[in-house]
C-alpha cells in the first residue's frame, strides 16, 4: 500500500483550516496543522512533510517569511494561500520560492488540483527522459539523475524549477510559448499566468547563467515565450 502523503496546513483562521484539513484527510492525506508561522516552521523541521500549504497572513511570522526560511534549506513543494490578489503579491510569493499561489476564496477541488500538480513535479515522470549528461559549456544537466552542476558545483533546484528546465533542455533552440510552458509545467488549466514564468525563468537565470542580467541560455522572445539557446 502506498504511504499517505504528509501535508502541513498553516492557517490562522480556525474554521478554514479545519475545513481544509477535513477534506484532505477524507482524500487519504495525513495532515499536520499549524496556527502561526513559528508553529509551521517548527512542524516542518520536525515532521518533514511532503508539501506545505501556507497562509500569508499569520501571527508570529507570516507565510512569506516561512516560505523564505524553508526554501533556504529545502526544495519541498509549497502552495501559498492569500486573500490578496494583486500581481505584486503573487510575484512576491513566487519569488520567495512558492511553487503555486491560490487566492481566497477557493474551492477544495481547486486546491487539490494545485497540490497534486506540485507533488507530481516533485516526483519523476512515468516516462523518464533519455539518459546521459548534457553539457552546455560549464553547465551539466542530468535529467534522469535529477542532477545539475555549474562549474563542477551542484546546483539545487526546486521541483518546479527542474520541471521548467527539463522543458528547455528537451527542446533546445525551439520557441516555447508562454501557454505551452505553463500547461506543461503547471498544468492544463494554466495559460495566461505569465508572472509565473517571469519569476521562474528569472530564478533559473540567477542559478544557471554566468551573467543573469545578460542571459544567453534562457532567451526571452518578447510577448511570445522563451527559447533555450545553449549554443
């Protein structure tokens, strides 16, 4: 029998947290609950859940700070919940390492869809890519081994960063449109959330480009998408 996924739900609104937790438990997940940011951080350190669901507005450390601290040490998938709906707030959450973002109010099925998507990215695909290490100058990419090295040093990527890099590496030189990348990495229900790509391509550039301000690997095609140009 497959082991149940252990999730951490951090939300200071008791009724909402209870609603989320009950629905997730009914679907076979093991759920840890936290009411404050500090409690969430302590539970994550002690229990090592497979996924974090973090509300932004929590007492004793907000969800964005929890996200930042977790991301310094771990690639665990993170979904952020918030009542704020501005692009600036979305970008702030993504830039701190959140894998996805859900605005209140939301339905349980919508939350489940986001969670399943980020958990899939944290695992490996049913049909793994071709074996072998691919070298692009001082960058080495081993898709099958999920290993990235830059100038001989290992680079740690989150599951979402790795899934996005995989799309680029498997399609060198090809134009990958915004919609194509969003649907292949985040899911078929995505298509117009270009801020996700702007943030995550920026994260890949900071981690893998020699000069992120003058990228030569991950090239922007204005108003269209991106192109991986290893040559």
